[in-house]
C-alpha cells in the first residue's frame, strides 16, 4: 500500500507536535483532519488562545476538531465519517478505546524517551534530572495502558553535558519528526511488527511523572553534580527555584536557569553564598560550590550573574534556603 494514500487523523496540542504535522502534509501524506484541544482563555484580556497545533493546521488548510470530551457521541461520529486508516498522536490527552481502535491500522503515539524507560508526562525533564547521557524517541501503538503499547520504532539522541530541557526538546522534536514519517511508511509497507512491552521488571524502570512547582525546589544539601543536573532538567521551564533570604529579612525566591559545579571542601552550611561582587555568585552544597549562571529573583528580570551584581551589591548578606 502507498503510504501517501492512507487517511491519517493527527492528534496533538503543543509545539512539539507541529513539525511532525507539517512534515506529513508537506511530504504529501493525506492528513484528513487534526484533533486538538479546545481554545482556552489566556492572558489579562482572557482572549481565546489557540493551540500551536490548531494554528499550524489552519495555516495548512486542514479541518480541525476540538472536542471537549473524547467520548462525545458527536465527536465519535465525526471520526467515523473521516474513515481513518491510521491515527497519529503526539502530546495529546489519553484516548478512549473507541477512538484509538477506530483506524483500521491502529493509532500510534510519539513519545520522547526510549521506552520502556521514562513512561509518563515529563520524560525529557527526568532524563536530564537523572543525569542520563542518552535518550531518544519512540513510536508505539496505543492500548489500554499509558505508554505501554507495542513499540514500533526508536531513535537514540545523545544528551550533551551542556544540554538542558530546552535544547534537548529541540533535538527530540526534530528526530521525532522523521521517526513519525518513517513509521507511517513502514506501516503502509506492512514490514513493521510491534514489540510488546511485556515481562519487564518494573523496578528497573525510571518513571517520568508530571512535575509540580514544589518538585522544582533546589535542595542545597545534595551533591553538586546532582544539583546541576536538576537545574538543567528544569531549564528553561518550569525552572528550578530556591528561597533566598537576607539576614533578618523577608524571604524571596529565585529561579535558577544555569549553573556549574566546583568540587571543594568548605565546612560551611549548605546554601551559604559567596561572591566577588562583580562576576561570580557561588552557593555552598554538600561537596563544593554551585556557581550560578543565570537567575531571576522574584519581581525582577532574568539576568546573568554579572548583570545581577550591577544592582545587587550586598549579595554576600544573603543565603539560599
């Protein structure tokens, strides 16, 4: 079967899904509809905000479906009328069986890890937080369990020491785009066989649960490498943070976007701040110093340490908690 003849329904919401959608359309694949999240009020004016996928779909002239509920009979019927051969899901909601089982060739998902590792909502973050040096993207068939369907294809991506979530996101988005079209071609050719995720010792797997604000707080009593990986794994979003307090003052918070580690013995309480007042802010941790690169104190702009110190002359009177 010619892959370009398949009737594809594409489902996704954020920017991560957009390059794959564009690649399918520009490559001549037959995307018959796009399913994405409903428009939502955002900003001060509470104007309706379209998802990144909807914006791209409209630019590409594709029909868009935006169901509030995926089991809504009207949406289910609209899907049936599309007569899909294949469903593709990238960063979307969990689908009910009535939807993912509808295409005659099934529905596959693009996930930003090398499954079965890092199942969950934040695989890119957790791979960096845990100090991994490799990750990748996986296409797999949807089934009743989250991220546990049969694996179709995988591609590995190296995590460089200078990578953070932002840079790794770009790499995975690019590699995932080509993996999606490769998977479509192999499904159409009938030469791909899913590898079931069975008989796996769950204790050997690292999860990737959703990250909340309190999960992003830095613990300065940890080892320096662990802290730097934690900062990288949350930069630029949602961003690692710490409480910052001046002696006898009210605490503030600071988001930290980049840092390096300097091994040393210092005998000081973790969180102690040292600075030359011009170019360097260092924070004591369990086995040395964390040299801050970029940070944002609550109510201020994101600045390099050098820029921050131009207006914060008394940094030595502060400590991180």
